[in-house]
């Protein structure tokens, strides 16, 4: 799917891209400030915010 943000994914694309989606959301480090989706790399989110560890 290239480097589309998760916000740009269309609902009908998700079932066909589950393998890629699993990799993107595994062990998330960022959350989108616009839509609250999460990802392990900020490139997949339109307004990425770093998730903090419990100790922070």
C-alpha cells in the first residue's frame, strides 16, 4: 500500500491489507492526534504523537 497514513486507508482496503496492517500496529510507539489510530512508525499517522512509557 505504500506509505499512506492509516487515515487515508479506505474501509474496503483493510481486509485485503491485514498482513501490512498487523506490521504497522504491532507494538505501537505513536498515536494520531487527529483520529487516535496507533502505529509503530510515525509515517503512518497524519498527526503523530509519541506514546510515553509508564515511567515517564
